[in-house]
C-alpha cells in the first residue's frame, strides 16, 4: 500500500487536530484565533501547551505517539 504524502508526520496530524478544535478558553471563554500550541515531545508522548491571553490559564493536551 502506498500512503506516503511526503512530510505529513503524526506530529503534524496531531497539531492539525488541535487546530480544528475551538480555541475558546474552557475557563473564561476567551477566543484566541491566533493562538498557537507549543509542542513538547517527551519520548512516547507529545504535549501541546497554550496559555490563554484572557485569564492566563495554561491549557495542556497530551497524546501518545
Ligand atoms: Zn481563559
């Protein structure tokens, strides 16, 4: 089976999945369209962090690679 799309890593697919979600803060409802997730890999998992500009809460998403 040939499914290579040159450059689409699991890493990028996860980020795209995050971007599909609403950027509205779960705590204060602030919508930050320009917000970007900082990705940190820790071996078997990848963590995406983002700080809400509205209330300063740090949001964290963690996925297994
Ligand atoms: Zn917030």
